[in-house]
C-alpha cells in the first residue's frame, strides 16, 4: 500500500500535464513580439539618452531588462524587478508593454550597444533569455572646451614669423577641425600634431638585451624608426630585491644597536678604571704624609691655668 501512496503525487502531476492544452504555451510564445527600433543613436555628453523598446502579446513569467553588451561581460542597466542604475528611469512608469528608458547625464564611457531583453523562468526557477532586440549602438560626443589662443609676449619685428597656438580639450571623438581667421577673414595655417604610444614589456631574464623598435609611417612617406635596448639588472650583481633590501635594513639597525652598547660599555670601563686609579693615588698620597710628633705632657702650673682660661674666654 505504501508504494502506491508514494506514486500518487507523480501520477497526479502527469495527469495535469496531459490535461493541459498543448497549444496554450506555444500560442503565448508565438504571439509575443519585442520591438527595439533604434539601430544607432548619437547623443551629446551631458544630455539624456532615450532607448525605445515595446512588447506585444503574452509570454511566460519573467522580467524585462536592458543590458549593455552581451555575454559574460554584460552590464544590467535596467531591471524590471527594481535593480537599475541611479540615472535610469522608465519613460512610462508601470506599463506592461512600453519599456522605453531614459539615461540621464550620458558620458563617453556609456558608449556601447544596448539590448532590450525578455527573460523567462524555467521549471527549476532559473532565468534564461527568451527574446531580445537587435541592439542599439550608442555613440557619445563631447563638445570641445572654449579655445584658448596664445601669441607672442613681445612686439614682433617687421618680417618676423610669429606663432599663435590654439588649445582646446575635453572633446570626443578625437577627430576635430581647426580654422584660423584674421580680422574675420579665413587664413591658411600649418598644423602640427603629436602622437604618443606606449607599450609595456615584462622584464624577464630571456628578454635581457632585447631591442625594442618603434616604426612610424605617415602619409606614404618613408618610415622612420628608433630603437632602445632593454637591460635587466641581476639581483646577484647589484640589483636588490625587496626582501634583500629589508634584510639589509635589519642588519644595519642591529649594527647600530650593537655599536651603542659597545660605546656604553667602553665608557663604563673607562670610568671604573679612572675611579680605581684615583682611589689608589689618594691612598698613596695619604701614606707619604708625616705623622705628627707625640706631645709632651708638662706639669700644670697655677699661672698658666688662668692664662689659658682667659684666652679661651676672649
């Protein structure tokens, strides 16, 4: 009887699945549509970005989200369950079909591809992607700062070539155009640009003496290059590791403490020796002094007794 009772819940679950209309779930999935119309969007830094997304039909239970990027490196921008970035808000709060969002104070680091995604919960409770939009590529441009023009600090001599420099910054992307005017009239100017590139090389013993070369090619001109040699110090020949430097510092401290102890012992021994010599010389000096002669006792006389008394009183 017990095995039959244990099989009843499984049988009931099987009957419920069989009695369910097999076309209901499929019909819900087929009727669901997600529409993300924007392909590319260009916005200026500091402005508000609008990302459009609407859905129609019905699907299994699960939240709607906006993701920046796909795969393991994606970033959740908006989550219907409530976890969203602080500068992201819904365009139509509480809507079950319009999931358009606003991103305030957009910055160049916000550039990327954004996806509107519908998630569903599986039987095990795990969320998986059910349907997503084609993605919206967002580009952010930053306005250049007001230009600063600097010229000569002194009066120019007739016929002298005088340079003027125009400086601006904070713009994105890096392509920018510069025009010069003289009294509101356009003028031709020769512009010089500077480019810096840095490469990092891991310092290992097998790379000691390697030649690092930079080759520059510009506008179909002959390439120019410059090389530098990588020299790696050997800890056994002068290069000190962090551990050896700490050991050297500890040894130096121990040597200083030992030196002070030796100085104190030397002072103590010298002081004791001087004290011993002083006492010895004092004893010898006392031994060389003559002893006083013994006094001869005289019989007292009456006159001298009164004189001594009077002298004492005086």
